[in-house]
């Protein structure tokens, strides 16, 4: 997995404090989205990432491998250098499961 290249696949925005907020539809089904809209509820889920997640997300540019992203995170946040590879692997796996990123091979 560390040789794969993550590519963003979700809408996102920078918050005023520099963190990243992901925007995902609550459902991929048009009928459910229509029902959600009719009830007045937002059809979009907003996921605010912490400092680590925001940094990783910004580096998922389709150019860097997961290993390179982990190395950048390790250099930026020394307090997590012992667990950085596990953290990045878990986070990227979670993002992929929720279809926020895809992976491509080198």
C-alpha cells in the first residue's frame, strides 16, 4: 500500500483555521437524495479533519506515494514519528473505504 499513489475523490474546502473539511453526499442514490432534500436536511455530510488528516489530504495530489506522504508527515509532526506509517496507512484505508480517495499504481 505504501507504494500506491492516493488521489482525492471528494469535494473539500479549507476552513478558516487551516483545517480541511470534506464534503460527501449522504447517499449515492438519487431517490434517497431527493427524499433527504424534501425533508429539509442537507444531502451533504461534512467531515472536518484534524491537523494530521488535513496535511495528509493536501498531499494526496496524485503525485506522491503513500510512503512519501508518511515521510512528509513524520518530518512535520515529530510527536508521531514512531507511529506515522501505521497512522497514514489506516487513514488512507479509511478514506478509500468511504470513497474519498482512490489509488493508482506508480
